[in-house]
C-alpha cells in the first residue's frame, strides 16, 4: 500500500535521524494539495517539537534522508509540511499488489461469531417500504462483517401472534368465503394483509354506527378532556372502544384466547394463513437477495424470559410489587423503573427479548449481536442491554442497536391500518418501470432478447433501490424518490453500475491484456495517481463500515470511485494510449477499479450488469 509503505519508511527514517520512535500509523500523511508539487504530505510540526528543531529544518533533514535511501524521488518544504514525490516503482508496485490480491479489502479470519437480526415482519401484512430499508441495512452489515472475517449468522424474529394477527384471521373467517391466494391469484402476504385492512374498515364502520347510540353519548359526556370532534375522538379512544364496546373487538379477543388455549381449529387457521404469508415474504426476500440462516417466531419466544425473571428476582436484579408484577429499577443508569412481568404472570416484549438473547447464546455462543431496528425503539434497547449487562451475560458487551431513521416517499408518511402503506413489491415494480422507461429512451439495450433486457433492467432497478437506501447514514431519516433513484447522472446505483459497464467495454475492446508490461511504464500521470490512491483506501473504508455498522461508508466510497473513473475516462486516453506500457498500465488500473466497484457493490447486495 502506497501510503502505508511511505509511513513505514518515514517512521524508520525518523528513528534513524533522531532516535525517536513514532508508530507509522500515527504519522500525519495525506495526499498533497493540488496547488503544491508532490504526491503525499507529512505534517512535521509534532515531530519537530519533540526533537526541538525548527519545522522547516526537520522537514529538510527528513526529506534529504528519504531521497538518499531511495524512498522518495524528490521533496519540497513548505514551512512545517514535507511534500514528497514518490518514485515510479512505488506506484507500479502498488498497482501490481492490488491487481494480484484476490482478497483485497478482506480481513483476516476472526474467531468471533456475530448475530445480525433484521426484518422482523408481522404476519398480518406484507413487507413495506420501511422493511426494505431494514432488510438492506441488515443484509449489507452482515456481508461487510463476513468480509472482515467474522462468522456471521443472519436471524429474524417473525411476529406471528397477537391481536393484529387475530384481526386478519377473523376477517378471513367472516368475509373470505373460502378464498385463497391461489383462487384469487393474489400474493400470499398481500392476500392476508387485505383482510387486516378489511377488518379495520368494518371496525370503523361499526364505530360510526355505535356513535349514534346511548353508550356513545354516555362516553362522550364523561370524557370532556377529549375532543368532541368524532373523528378525533376515535383516534384517541379506539383502543378503549375495541376492548369495551366493539363486537368485532370481542370476537378478535376471544380468538386470541382460543389461540393461547391451543384450540385446534384456531391453530389450524393460524398456521394456514401464516404459510400464505411466509411464501409471500420469501418471494420478496429472494427478489431483494436477502436471506436468513434461521428464524425465531414470537409464538415461541413469547414464552421465553419467565425463568430468567425468577432468576433475576433471586439475584436481586428484579423486584416484585404488591400486585405480584416484576420490575427492574434502572434509575441509577439514567432510566426509569421498568415492568418485566405482568401481575398475571404474562410476558411483555422486553421479557421475551432477554429470554431470546439467552436462548441464542446457548445455541450460537455469539460474541456480538446486532439488532437492526428503527429508532423509535432506542429506549427499549437501552433497557434490554442494561438488563443483560446486570445478568452478567458474556456477550453483554457486544450488543449493538443499529438504529435507523424512518423512510418516506416524496408524498409523505405511510399509514398501515388504512391500507396506504407502500408495499415493498409495489415499490420494486415502480422502480423497475422507471428503469424500463429510461432504457427504452436511451435504446442501448436494443438488439438484445426481451429476456436479457428484462434481466438487465431488473438488475439496474434493484441496484437503484439498494444504493439509494444504503447511501444515507442509518441514523438519518430519508425520503426515497423512485424516479431519482434510477438517474444515470446523480449519486445513484445506475451511475456506479455505468462506470463498471464502461470499464468492461474498454477491456473488451482492447486487443490484448498483459499486466506485466506496466513495469515499463515511465511517465505516470497525476490522474492515474489520484485514481490509484482512491482505490487503495478501499480496505480502510470496509473496516470503518464494519466497525461502525454503517453501509453508507461503502456506498459513498463506491460513488466517489465511480465519479473519479468517469473523470479519468474522459481526460486520459486509455485505448488510444501513446505507447504499449501506458496502455497496459491504464487497462490494469481500469480493471482494478472495476473489481473494486464490483466488490463494494457486492457488500451492498447489488449485482453489476455487463451492459446498460
């Protein structure tokens, strides 16, 4: 590596000159500003202070010794900055090493297991826009950690029980007349989701009718604190209405009790409808290239944690109130008192979450666990991690909440109960349609079979979705714009794919490729150096993305590299190079850039088309 080799040489030179040991990585070396001569600049001020010399003097002494040893070609001193020009061999050596390194950007194997939990869908509705961001963040994070040498397991928790699922089941029982996904030709998760929406519609109609009755008038008169506007009243009051007055609510609650009592008829319907949903989920995940090594089900995990509560009570981690409920006091950690088991002995989410974590450790003996969950659950995970820390779980120090912001469309937020959520499948279809329109307008796929055209268009569309979602730092909210995502000129997936396609076209058009000739190349251009320096930073970018669990580092690096190549392509003749050595150097450099772009996009779960 150019920079690393230079830092090592500088560290050795400083030790030879002054007897001062400074770690190579601690030396402040950056690419030289364009207004000065040189390739890299060393900030000498800290060194000069330690050896008690004027910065320009120390800079000259270091520069002279580096030239004498052949580590650099030349230098100039600008106050306390040493601007160094590398010799030709340094650049050729760097390019050769990258070209021959089949694991460029990969980390050494680590004896550590990391679980990445993502997706966590509900079986009463299809995957939606928010799930796409969640799944892509989780999948990409898992890919990055794998490349860095970790043993990674991809896990999801499927929320397959509860009152919301019973609403879909009850609606199907009452209004489906035996319809199935097969008989209606509707994808399974959409089919079940339609009945969840249907339940809500009938529930609202039921409430509207109830409003004119005596029970409603009594409730309105007793609740002066609520708005008298009936629509506003419903939004604040519907849970009370559902549990106290609603006939539909009563039926749904009774179905949930029957499910918990293992009623065979209810369980059979529950299993059948869940299978419809799972099949639909699988189709969407396959299209997005997302998969899981194992799945946990809330219908099982909700029972976990009760034993841990008893253990926590015996250790003094939890305490009981007079009503028999179990709590934990987290005030000393800047939080509040938190319920962990209801007075009737039933679990809450936090109970099953720490029970599930303990179960997973028994199965995987993981060192780390990454939870990919929206930022609305930030407090929940603070509590969960603190509880596991107090249990002295061996993995407690390796827990991380990959908290991400909400994603919206330009039209605004989504609402699930009203059926206005943007389904993942609909969004994918819309972006494919945009990509198809763009391809038709450009006409560059003309001459290919319709099957090949569709494959390329789908690759571009899915790449557009994934890149647009992943280029934003997870902690930030974002607006996904389908039309903007497929733009060939913006900070988009297709723009980067186009750089890769351009490179493949150049390599195909070259009559021969012989990387050994690059050693004869004499006059390396500034544009070539700039591109090579950027390629060299790729391993550090991957490492940072893995350390911070932030795929946007990879996405934005890929954009910077593609942008630099497009510029290089327009400013430096490649196939029209003036000598064979220059041609092979530029072809090799182009190939290295293409390989790096492909590797980066693979970490984002994006494939590279050969044509666009």
